């Protein structure tokens, strides 16, 4: 059937729902039609393609994804795109930040009417949990990254390494410009005048927070991340989603020489009532495995410091980063999560989105919005 208008789309979507009902349980039908509309009222056939987050029907979804994607492509590509937020020129033609557009888009994300297309809709909640500053920084770098990806795709292989290095420097400069404009840039000497809380750690210095319930971490991103955007995606936003009990908030930016660092706030874990994980203790190991199973994760057999599932690979899970309280509650700190993409070799198929800003569709939280084209 040719999809030429909304009426045709309703019939086509209803037919798809009838044939594959269990694969679309993530979506909320409107008006009893089985038709999923954006806030603007347009059809979003791509919502069906992006049902990869349903944990219970993965084998069925692979078949459904191929069939529906092929039919949608053959019928009408106009129904494949999420509606974009019209005023999303956060980086203007001069390569400068448009702060009016930035504030407007950040407001929309906080209201839940827009979303940055990098992670899934649910995972993007971890970005907003990371504070308004995390949202704004991600928007700036996400938009810059979208433009840089287009340039990189058009370049020869020999130029891509240079392009990636230039992109990282460009992201750093945008962050510094933004932080200074917002008065959250701190000179490194001033930033490190805080009272040290913990001298350990290879990528961060830990200081006492502004109140007794938090700590401040000055973290250099490049030990585990290739770009500042990758740090915001993985180390803040994904961590906050997977481990909300130890969520980070971005509160500032600093630089040591030419190296950028993020100033983060994190809840203080009361170490006096905690035990570190002990992988030599069979009792602890059994509790740990049970905790991972509860969270839908499992240990990598060749390296106990890596845990994973179909969606995530999480590294640096060593004994000092796992705390257990007297009630056997686990707290994971300083984790290094990333999406389980195909090139990682863990059997995953996740992808990071293209950094565009989209209107949030009317769907349940666990629907992926990552780019499938």
C-alpha cells in the first residue's frame, strides 16, 4: 500500500500492529487508532524502526525492523524522520554560539518537549539529571558534532585523523567560550584551592563539596574519552541513567594549560559504613553477581573489571569503584560506560545519534531514538 497521506498511514500502521503486536508494546496508541503522532501531529513511521529497546522481543524485533524499514523506505521516506525543532541554530553561520537559541532549546528539553538525538529517550534522562549545564554543554557539542560528521564523511581517510583532532579542539574552545559567558569557568589555580577530600584517582582530583552531602571532582576527560562530547554522553549522562544513586552534575569548566577539565558534583558516599568489593571473597562475588543480574548486567569472563549487556559496556569496575553498605546495597562510582556498538565485539548493535535536536514523540521511556539509517 502506498503511504501518501495520514489516512493511509493510519491503515498501514494499524496493519503492522495487528501483524506484530508484541513488538510495539513500547508505543502509546492515540485515539485507539494504533497511530503514533508527534506533538505537531505528524506521523512518525521511524518510531516502529526504533523498537530495539524492548528487552523481551529482540528476535522478533530484528525481523520486524527489517520488514517495516524496507516497506517504509519503499513507500514514503517523508514518514521516516522525526520532526526537527525549528529554532535549533545553536551554532550560527559564524561558528559562534547563539545563546538565545541555546536557552530556548534547553528549556524545551527540560520541559520534555524536545530531546538531543544521542542516546535513547530514557537514557537522555541521565543528561537532564546531570544539571542544566550538562544539557547546555551537550547541545552545543551535539550541534557542532553534527556538522563535523558531515565534513568528516566527505573527507578522505588520510584527512579524518586531522579532522577528528580539529573537532576535539573545536569542542574544547566552544566549551570554554560558553563557560566564560555563563560565568562558570574557573582558572585552574582557583579551582584546585578547594579542600582535598581524596588524593586517589588517576583522572580526577576529589575535593570536599559546597555542603556536607557532596564532593567536587575535577576530571580530565581524555583518559577514557576521545572528545568532550563523548565524556558528556558516557561519563555523565549514561552513568547517571545506569547508576542514578551516584549521579554527576556538571557545574563548571577549567583548564590546566591547554587541557580542558570538567568540574563535577557528586553525592558523598559515607565510606565509614561501606565495604569495598573483594573479588577474592566468594561471598562478595555471589552478592555481586546477584546485583548484576538484578541490573540486567553480567561480568566479562576475561576481565572482571568489565560488565556488559546488549546495550552497554561498562569498564573500570574495579574493587575501589564498588562499595557495599551494611544492607548489601551496591554503589558504583567512577564507572566508564558506553553504548554496546557493533565494532566493540560484545555482540551489540547500538548506535549514537547524530546530535540533531528532535521533538519528543509520544512514546514510553525505553524507546531508542538513535539513528538507524
